[in-house]
């Protein structure tokens, strides 16, 4: 187990329920039971469900080699269900790409998706540039500066661990977070509060993150998976 909020039985149940939803939606798509105007939203929902299952499996403690294969499949399908305004999911997918070392081809594909959507953001660029060797402009606009300024400082200021810790404690999980207190819901919404973007930044910078090993929300073993 990597998560300490819920137990193994919860995640087994969550994964089973969400997998059944994926199966049901997929069968309806394959059998032509979805109205044409609903096909894209349903395909996008299936992708979202699969990503939630992946994170839940990480929370449960599943083997990273298996999760990598699952992620790469999601990455290959992402362009078909791309939603440019879905910032939280996009950051999660890109950050996991850094952590699983999806590589230059993945980076270029996502950059093209962003360009076609007319989306520009420093955090998108920094994470993607780390995979293809491009240099990120320090002063590039941030779509959500209030939420991610401490990650920007982590990259460019001297005391990197200080700002990464500030991001994890002050910015990542709070009342403004869309997933806030999901674990308290009577419904099975919760799959883990992991900050994959914090892990991705630490990996890119090759920070000594030993002091973050037991910090809530920090995916320590995934940061070190490919090292």
C-alpha cells in the first residue's frame, strides 16, 4: 500500500466498480448504442475512468512496471479524447509522462495538441521540454500562477526543496482543490491525492528528495522508478 487514507479493500472495490463502468461504456460504444453527439464525451469519460483506475492502482501499491504499460496505453489514446480546457487531467497525464519517461515522441505529440488548441502555459512547457531537450522560457505565462508559483520557484530559485515543500503543503491539497475531501464521500470518488507534477519537477531537477519520502501526496517511489 502506498496510500494511508484508505485500505486495500477500498481500492479493490473502487477498481472493480470503475472497471465495470469502463466495460459497460465500451460495449455500448462498440454496439452503436451511443448517440452520435455523445460518442466523444463517452470516449473521454472512459479515458478518465481508466486514468482514475491507474492512480487507484498506484495508491493500492501495484507494481510500477504494470502501471507503466497501462499509462503508455492511455497516452497512445489521449489524442483521440483530448480536452484542452481540462487542465488538471492534462497536467496529470504530462507529469506521468515525465515519471514514466514517455519520451520525445510523446512530448512532441502533446505540444502539437496544445498548439492546435492555442494553449500556452509555463508548467505544460517545462514538463514537456524536459522530454525533448527544448529550453523553457522562464517568463512564459502561467495559466494558474496562484496555484503553481511555488513550482516555478522550485525550478528557478536556489532552495528548491523549500519551495517544493511549500507547494505540497500550501498549494496542492486545499479547499480550492477539485478533489478536496473526496475520501469522505459516501460514494467511491477517491483514488488518491498524489501530486505527480511535484514528483515530475523533482525528477527533472534531480533533487535530493529524501526528506520528502514520507510526505503526504508525494509519489516518492515513482520519482525514483527509472533512476
